[in-house]
């Protein structure tokens, strides 16, 4: 099967690279990815997929499907949103196109070998703002999928991943305005509440568990220096490696806000902003298959560990719903860290082109193995059932 996958990938090279380069040259922000969506939808339709667009209340989403009858349902996920100011500095042009490529390769092997089953490609917008996959989960679009994969570019390939659970809150302090020189005792300083909250959190940091992250900014602090601010706001992004720990962090930070309001005679209103993401729970059986196929295709890879940079992703939420993995495909050391101009350059380079093909080949090989080996798929589903628990 490896030779057959290589042959198909070779015939698809110009189409896949062309799509990846076009998306890279036309970066679009989350929920605005009309060109990227149109490019991937056209590619999949040209290869015989039935495609629905505008799902889960998002104009730029899509689900492509090819089925030959009853059997396993294998899915590949595509992302294609860019970052403000620095374009595809997270390489989503590679993710989007490799997901489509994996789907096409899988379809062609299914046809060649008379395999019964279904392959799907999910077009998931707005990963950078943590929206697309969560809305698609809420719409029930992943129901019935037996296994799913996504491959993200990095400097080096890695079969596994680690991510933070991640929630963001706004803290709006309200007080009473007054002339800051003539009658300051008449006022209640909302900005003082925000500052006291920051001070309390800084005292809290000493007692936090390892790999907890608390990052905040002041978004409103008053209108003039001679007026006691009646309104002030801060936004805090809170992260931890698991949901239970994050719950504790959230409650402690909320208490810092409540205590700051009490100390400054102000009031605070706490609001969650955005949907929030869970920690990733990669299916280790699928991870082992990805690593095996990295070896089959001669792709160097390293283990994922806590010494490497850790972020957050809405793909993590998918891993809580179905057996799924996010892995990494290498685009070279010159890429540097994600969300940088050097990474954006690498994502549109020849190493980025090769990453599209490598990721598509590895995911397709993994998906086809799951489709054709029922005991293997049963192992994957048994692991998922064992690890699943409420957050």
C-alpha cells in the first residue's frame, strides 16, 4: 500500500502544492476564509467528493464525503485561517491542503482495492480564535466518525501532541467617578480594583502547579488622569495541562478579582469570552500508527515532550468527542517558532510544499490501515472509551 500511496501523491503534487501556495499567498482571518474554502472545495469536488458548505453557522466551513458503503468512517481535518499582520505564520495553508490530500489519496485507494467505508474531510475555520471545531461539535457533525487526524507543521515531525486547556475571562470593575484632586473621597476607583487584582494574582503565582499559565492585560483604565475611573476592565487568559487543574486556577483567579473589588469598594462582573478549548487527549494507538508511517515514508521524527513550546487548539475538543490525534509534520529548523515571520516564510517554501505531501501520505496510510484492520480500529475505540471522562 505504501507504494500505491506514493504513486498517487506524486500525481497529486502539482494540485496540492498549487492549492497550498495559493492559500499562503491569500491569507484570510478566521471566519473570513472564502478563497481558501473555495480552493479546497473545488479540489475535493474535482476528485469526486460530495461537499456541503456553510455548516454549523459558519459560511466558510465545509464537509466533504466519499462513501462506498458500510464500514469504518475515517476523517481528516483541514484548517486554513491566517493570523493578522503575519499571514500563514502557523502554516494552516499546509494543514488545509494536506487534509484534503489525505482524503483524496484514501478515496483513490478505496476505489482501487474495493474497500467499503467512508472518508470525510472537515473544513474547520477559525482555529486561531478557537471557534470552528467547537461549533462543529455542537452541531453534531463529528458523530459517527470512527477516527480523525490533523497534522500541523512544526520544525520537526512528531506523532503526538500536548496542549493546554484554555479559557479567557473579562473582569469589569465598576466604581464611582469623582474629581481626582478636589473630591477624591467621593469616588470609588475601578482602576484600583484592576491593579489590586493583578497584585493578588502575582502573589498567587508562587502557589500554582507547574505548567499553569495566567496572562492578563488591562483593556480599559479610565478616561483622564484627573477623574477617578468609574469603569476599568482586564482580560485574563488562563491555561493548564488538564481540565481539573484549570478549574482550580479559574476559581482562584476569580477570587482574586472578588477580593480586589472588596478591598477597593468596587464591584466586579466576570464574563467568559470565547468558547474555550480543552486539553488534547490524543489517541495513543493512532499516535503509534502515525509514528510507524513516519518511519515507512522515511520522515525523521522526535517524541513530543513538555520541554517544547505548548499552546492550545480547538482540535483538542475533538479528541474528547471521538478517537482523534493532532500530530506534527516538519518544515525545517529555519522555520523557527510558530506565529513568526520566519515560520510564515517556511510555510510557503519548498519545505512547506514537501510537508503537504508528507502529511497527506502519512495520514492516508494511517486512515487506510484503520479502515482495513478491524481489530486495530477496535483497539482505538476501546482506548477512547477507557480514557473518556467528563471535564
